[in-house]
C-alpha cells in the first residue's frame, strides 16, 4: 500500500516545477504591465503564448490566486489583482523585515568565510547590460536576483522560504513608478553602493541589527523618497 502511494507521488515534483515556472512568467507579465490590474486572465491565450498544457496553467493560476496576485476564480475566471497603496505597503514592510534577517545572516556567513560577496557581482553585471540595452524587463529580474543572492547566502531556511513566497509580489512592486528609477543606468550604481556597504560590514567584527535594517530600508525606499521630495517641491 505504501509503495503504491509513493509511486503515485513520484511525477508530482516535475509538474509542480513547471507550474511554478508558469506562475513566474505570469507574475513577470504583470510586473511589466503586459497584464494590467483588473485584466481578465484568458487561459487559452496563456496556453498558446507559453506553449504548455492546461494542467500547469491552471495550477499556476491557483497558486497566484492563493498568493493574492490574482483575484476571482471559479466560474468567474481570474483577473489581475489591484495592488493598491495598502497592499503595496504591506508587501514592502514584510520584505524589509525578512530581508533584514537574511542580510544579517549573509554578512555573518561571509565574515566566517562561508561563501563570498562575489555572488552579488553577476546580478550587477546584468543590470549594467540591461541599462545599455534599455531593457527594463531584464533590469527588474536582475534586481530581484541581487536580493535572491543574499537570500541564498544567508542559509536561513525558514526566513528564506518566507521570502520565496513574496518574491513574485516584490517583482511586481519593483516596477511601480514610486519604487523604480526610470533611469536604468542609475540602478546598477545604487546596487554597487549597497554592495560596497555590505563588503565594508563583512570586514568589521559585527554590525548592529538596527544598522543593517536602516541601510536596507534606505536602499529599498531610495526612489520612493526621492519621488516624495519632488512632489513636495512641486507643491
């Protein structure tokens, strides 16, 4: 009996991996405004565009609905959820909290010689290439990969798993005007400065958690603060 149950479950991971990939593609389309808030999700279009069967498409839609990225469901079908100010604020607060712990642990590991800050170089290099090509999509993905590199370096399974659950939300929020620099050339520079700060902390015996949280908040909310300052000047 146990053997039969095990055999039934064996193909499941591959199918889920494909569904996850489809969910990532849909989230990326939302982040790039290819799919707009409130827009109805047409399953036949996804099957055609992504070149996969109905099964992973429907599994992906269920996952995105459970995560609050899609609304509706059932006979009504799915629509892209509206990321209003309150929801966006909640995402940013959770992200700041999780990434503060991840950055703390990553810095601690790098101090001990477990891994290296070199893992941050590839995402920055991709940002530079994206800026030259004026490729917003690639820049968005590279930005997320920079922070994913920190998540992996932290080797904190619990917080890392929680971060994974909001990664798609973060990708979508990344492309909101108030959080995103329209000057793509500025993005790698911002991350280079943040990398330099991280490297400086690795060279120290310790860094207070409050300083880590403050530096991360400054990095994450840099554009939003500049946007607010410009709005005040216009008034």
